[in-house]
């Protein structure tokens, strides 16, 4: 009976460990696809080195333009998604003040102390490619 319990615990630990390893697999397929799509574009000429068309958008950051509406309430998940969208929009790795997401998270946690309200915001200028339908008249 005891050996069966130990075996079950070992099996559960092994499954948990394998799920943890699988969750940490990084896929570069999106980045490779975007690099192929933008191969003919000189990304060094992008103003502010942030191009939303180059990013995997976790949230539509155009909705969060400083004007309060009923649809752009921000909570931690939206804030983090907007930050991650900006990270993905980088056309150069050295965009000022855009830090690694782990450092971003640890800074966020460090600022949250008892009896203190931690305020934070994101202000970046970014670029986007003008949509084709605005360049050409519709027929």
C-alpha cells in the first residue's frame, strides 16, 4: 500500500514537472514570420523604433490614448498587455525604458507596499503603417 502511494506521488510530480517544462517552450514562429513580412522595410527608419504593425497585439493600444471612455478601463492585465504589445512592436532592442517583462513585474511588485498607492503609466510614441484603403480611393 505504501509503495503504491509513493509511486502515485512520484508519477504526479513527474507529470507536473513535464507540464512545467512544456509551458516554458518558446516559439519564434511569429517573430520569424514578421521578419519575413518586413524584410523589405528599413526598420531603422521607424520613428521612435516602435511599429504596431510589427507587433503581436495583446491589446489594441490605440484605444488607450489618454481619453477616458466607457471601453478603455485599465486594470493590471490590460496594463501588462499594453506593455507587452509595445515590447513586441520594437524594431530595435534598445528602446529607452522598455525593460524585460520580468523586471517590469518585479518593479511593479516592489512599488506595492502597505498604505501606499502605487501609480504607474505608460507613455510612448509609436508608429503604424497607414492602411491601404486610406491610400487608395474605394470604387
